[in-house]
């Protein structure tokens, strides 16, 4: 019923948005910074109506070229390997000198991997970059099977094996846990494709440390409550009809509720910018929300197991997490360099939650470990924006280079 109610409301809004876009198109030739104020206000209002709503398809990465040394190089997106719930996507460049190969593991938490566009573009100057381009669960047919926490770990292992020995891995937010687990599984098996370095950025390795509002929400209800109230069934019109999912629109609502005043103010400012003809300011806000309002659904089993195993039971730091019946022992990691990065003002993964990975990898020599706390940034500032580009990225690059 939850998904059907959302879809019905969305269907009702579609004609209204269509009319708003039509009127906006008709007004466009007449609207400029010098147009009468009532006309500018009307155009701004219609654009706000036209933009009201979510999308459920992946936005483009939009990385067509990147500066390598002193030369602009063309970038092409090439699928390297396609799994049921995700594609190993290559940002291919034609460069004369081989660069360190990096797998960026994107979070599967309600948004598409394009949320890491800035992360990828920054890495591309000095690295051969791949990303876990996760699929929207509502578009995956039931016959492709389930996708749980252990399937996520296995997908990372598979992608690393496809890329082969010498790959470095950069995990952002939620998949830090799975990447640490996957690396431990590969190390225990002495897999030659185990990563040379592992960068864990703002991830919930041990959520018992400095609990955030996110942690408190996860701990506040039994897992049965999450299954009963937050899991929905994909309606018949989609390829994944009948699949149980945690809808992206529910996750987005939860994220927005944490900072609702900020989002309301951003949209008020957007209206003012549009009405005043301040298009550069408006574009920055529109670009952010175009990405933020593009949501994907998570397979129900993955979501529920993540809530239970990572947030409620802290299985990995407690040493009780298993993979395909075998206990995951992070002490098996001996050859993969470790870098952890945290943001001083992160209200999703607070200080100490990611650096806990160092205590879980006692077999790593001290010279293979490094931690960086970035002052003045919140969660998104760890992997996007100027401090990521100018202060955090150089450390990531140096760790990869010294481990290559």
C-alpha cells in the first residue's frame, strides 16, 4: 500500500507539472532580469511547480573530459562487468602512462552512485577509475534473485577479481563496512586480487562510538518494526514488480526530516533567485536537488540486514559477522594499506566510527595505516567540495601512490 499510495500521488501530480512546464516554456521568451516583477514571480512559481517531484532513473555523471597533467583528456563510460544489482562502470581515458587503478564503492542508501560525481572527477586526474554503479531495485526482475548484505560483499569481491591484482579501493559512507569485510574475506583466502590500499571515508564501522541521530533512529525500534512500516512491494508497472524494497522516497524523507529547516530555506532562496534573475545562484541549487531528488529503491533484505547487522548489532566490530557461513576475521588483513577519513562536523557518521577500522586490523604494520580528520566539514564535505579536492584528496592520492 505504501508504494501504491506514493505512485498514485505522483500520477496525480504529473499533469500539473506538465502544465507548469508548458506555461514556463511560453513565458521564457518574455522573462529576463529586466522583465516586470509580477512576470518574474509568476515564472519562478511555475518553475518551482514543474520541479516538484522525484525521479527514479540515474542522472548522467556528466564527466566528458578531465585534466591529466597539462592536457584535457576525453572520458568515456564503459561497463566492464554487469551484475544483477550493479554495474562495474569504467571511466575510460586514453593516456600514455598507466595510472593506479581505483574502484570507488558507492553507497547503496537511496541515491544513485552519481552522488559521487565530484569524488570520481577528482580521482580521474591521477587514476584509472571504476565505480559500483548500483541499479534501482524496482527495475530488477524477481527472477534475478535477492540482494542481501552478503550479496553486496560478494559483489565487491567479484568486481575486485574482475579488475585483478593491484586495484585500490575507495569506499564512501555505508559501504565502508562491506569493503572492510570483503577485504578480510579475500585476505583470509589469500586472493591475489585483494586490494593494495583501502580508503574508508565517513563510514559506520562501529556505530557504538559517538552515536548520531541516524544511529539512534536505527536503535529506537526492533527490526520487525522496520520491516512492517518501511518495506513496500514494487507495483506491477515496473520490471521489478512484486519485489520487496525499501523505497528511495522513504529514505529521502528520513534524510530531509533531519535538516528540514535547511531544505525549506534552500527552496525559498531558489524561488527568490529565480524571481530576481540570479541564474547562477539558482543553477547551483537546482543542480544539487536534481541529484538529491533522484532516488533508487533498495532490496528489502539488504536494507533490513544493514539496519540489524551494522547499526543494531555492530557485528563487524564485535567479531560476529559471517559471510557464507564463515566468520569474517579482519585480523587476516596484512597487505592492504588502510586510510580512514572522518569529518569534524559529520552528523551521520561521527568521529571515531570510521577510525575504529584501525583497531580491527591489528595485523597491519603501523606504516600501512593512516587516519585523517578533516576540520570544518560535515558528511558530504568528506568526499565532495573544495576541502575534499584540496585537502583530503592529496592524502588519498599519496596513500594510493605509496601502496601501488
